[in-house]
């Protein structure tokens, strides 16, 4: 059964179905956004996948410096987890991911080895399946809830005896409230997008100084609402009569740019000691 989130146009897999599919699986790939792995980690998925052969796949590694990816891999390893940073879109370390799956599959004494690939929306689950299969088979969408968004569980053959579930997004029960909001629904359906966009701008300014100026060509020292106004003016998003900037439209664009990786942003892990 798939469930509708409250006031949403996206269907998420129910907890019951996620649990059932994990129980049927031999290997679990938990897909995270390497720009903010902890902020895109489902608490429920983390809980129910314990005890399985599990790999945390830190996707979108092309969007962060290599040292950040390595720091996050080290952080997970120090917590007792296996992690691998990849970029499904740019084919970075995807061969290594395939080799890991092959090695684990050889250890499973079954004719069919099932891999569960799961994560919150917009982390690149279907793109990973496409890379593993070597062809575009699982549909890929740009934003949560849009055409091509995974709506049901589909079992694909990756190679030989290895099969994988492509899953609908797991409801984003993540610790990070901002990530939860922007991964719940399409940007244009988010309430008060300008308010959410100011939080994205603030984070980008804090963690990667200069990233907003680099993307939009605006003075980063301005407050976040002033930045939205300037973005709207530069794009020609003005009220017909008053010529006031339409910051709501600018806010939607900032959210889209963040999801698309067009705003340089990433979180560094706490120092890993092990």
C-alpha cells in the first residue's frame, strides 16, 4: 500500500511496505545526499535496516569537493557503518559500487539476491539503478511529485542473480526540518517558498561563502529577502502594475536550484575519531 502525505501530491511508501521489502531483501542501500547526509537520512529507514548487509551510498559526490566526500565516508566508518560516495549522474565510483554488490552477492547462498535501494525523495535512487543496469530503465524525475517520480515498488534485474527494488521515496522523517520541507512536494507547491528560500540562502552563505554571489551575481552581504528581490529583478519577475519584484517566484527558483545542485552547498561532518 502507498500512502498520501497530508496535503501532498506525492505518494510515499508506507512504513509497513518498507519493512516488508527490507525483510525480503538481502542487501540494503540507503541513499543519502552527500551535501547533507544526516539531514537526508530517514530515521525509520535507519532503524528497520539494522541487521541487514547495509551500505550508505552518499550520492551526488560531483557537487562537493572530494575531501568532503572522504570526510563523510570516514565519519560513517567511525560510527561502525560502511559508506561509499558516488555520483550516479557522472559515473563517479559507480563501478566500485557494482563491485561491492557483486562481492556481497557471492556470499549469499541464493539463486536470487535482492537489493533494497531506498532513501528520501531527490537523493537519486532511480539514477543509481539506471547506472547499475547500464541503461535507462527506472524513471527519473527532477522534483518530488513530478512526472517520472517513482510511484510503486518495481523489481529490476541488475545483472546475473542480483535484483533490486526501485522504491517510492521514503517519507522524509529526517532531523533537518528544512530538508524535510523541500523534499515533501514540488517547489511550486511549497507554502511560503520565499521564507524557505531565505533559509537555503542563509545556509549557503554560512557553509560556503561566495556561493550565492557565484550563482546569482548578487551582493551576498545583503539580507536574504533583499537577495530574493534582486534575483527577481534580474529575471524580470515583476508585478505588472507596481513593478515590485515577485519574491515568491524567486523563492521557488532558489529551491529548485538547491535541489538541482546549482547552489554550491555542503555540510562538513563533525570530526571523526575512531
